[in-house]
C-alpha cells in the first residue's frame, strides 16, 4: 500500500490557523482534493476528524488519537499511533480494493507520518499567511516532483519519495 499525504500549504508552509485554513476559500483546490480521496481510506487526527464530521472524506477513516478509543461513525476506526494506523489503513485499502491511503492532517499527524510516506500531493497556495499550524519540512533531495498543475491561486505538485532515499 502506498501512503500519500494531501495538504494545502502557503509559501511559508502554514496550513492552518485556529482550526481553519488562513486563506480565502479556493474551490478548485477543495474539488481536486475531494475527488482524489473519494473511494480511498484516509488517515487523520481526531481534531481534524471532528472538524469534518458533517462531510467526511474518503471511503474509510482511520482516526489517530491517544484520547479516544472509538468514534460513533460506521466507516471510522481509531488507532493509537502511526504503526496501528498504517495497518488499519492497509486493511481498509484491501477491503475497498485500492492500493493507496491518504494522510489528511492535522499538523502533528503530518509530522508523525512523514517518515512513512511514499508520496505527497501538495497544493502550494500563493502567498504567505499567519497561522499556528505548519506542514513539516522535508528534505527535497529525497523527493522528486512527478506532476505539476498550475491553477488560479495555487500550484498542485505531486511528490514521490526517491527509491534511493535513505
């Protein structure tokens, strides 16, 4: 199973402020994100899960939390750490017949899963923004851009971890 993070980040790597994105709504970004993760298992932190409860992404949700043991959503399971979450995502991917699971945040979850990622699909939003949450830094020498699409107000880049990365 491939593990791929999906995020929108400003030029200064800011991804959030007070639980929201700090830039004005970008419909094209939301649309491409929703289309990408539909039908796939997603891994996300409990606060991100709670913020999306009314419109959950993906076919299955693996909620990473140390504070809750279960959630009252039939498509969601809880994992207490990265290894357990990866195993649950692998099982969910097999169940729905796909080979990829997506990591959707928040900031701590992106950092926790960064060493495990095979790919990143990042919407690089034009400009810098104030925020309290950032996407983790990565060593660009370990990654290559395999796709790039320019949109109004953001550029979508698909990154793949190089096979020779340590």
